[in-house]
C-alpha cells in the first residue's frame, strides 16, 4: 500500500491561512466607521402591567417540602 505524501501539506495550510487572513483584512479595511460616534437616546416606555404592580414569587418544585 503506497504511503501518503504529506510533505506539501504544511505549505498548503500555511498559504491558505495567509490568504484567508489577507482577504479578511482587505474586507475589514473597506468598512466605513463613523468618526465621532454619538450616544443614541433610548426612549423608555412607561407601560403598567398587572405583574409589575404586585410582588410575585415563583416556587421551584425542588424547593417545596416533600409531600407524603
């Protein structure tokens, strides 16, 4: 059974990684970023929900005492 020649694998993997890195660098360099980013004002909605006005507690079944 013939042996698999792996002598060129390092060259192929290295050149592939380098090519992908260069392509990503070129793509990222073409992005336009704003010069002075400003904060966006968030409008809070004051909605009154029934569950916001009262205190509720959720019991986990594992925390309840065992039922005999």
